[in-house]
C-alpha cells in the first residue's frame, strides 16, 4: 500500500514534523514540510493508523489520526 499524506503547514515556528504509523515514529521531516509518502504492507483485514505532529523545543501539536484498512 502507498499512503500519500498531506497537511497544511499551520505554524511559522516549528522545528519539524513527525509522522506516525500505529503510534510509532516512521519519519522526522524538516520545517514547512507538507507531505509524506509511506509504503507499507497491510494484510487483508488489517488497518494502519497515521498521524502527523508539528514540534519545536517548547511544544508539540498532533493532527487528527486517520485509519486505513485493506479489505
């Protein structure tokens, strides 16, 4: 499965973004990033959950979590 994740850069002082799959960090991206492409194996009947977190040394803000399944 290829998951194309996109988001709006709503901060002007983030140090970067962390991308999570099933609550595990799979990538740390540069400031002002607005997309990430993940390629993952998904067994039939299973799901993957993704979220993106903007961060800097003083704060972190998580996005909504999306879940995708293979049927």
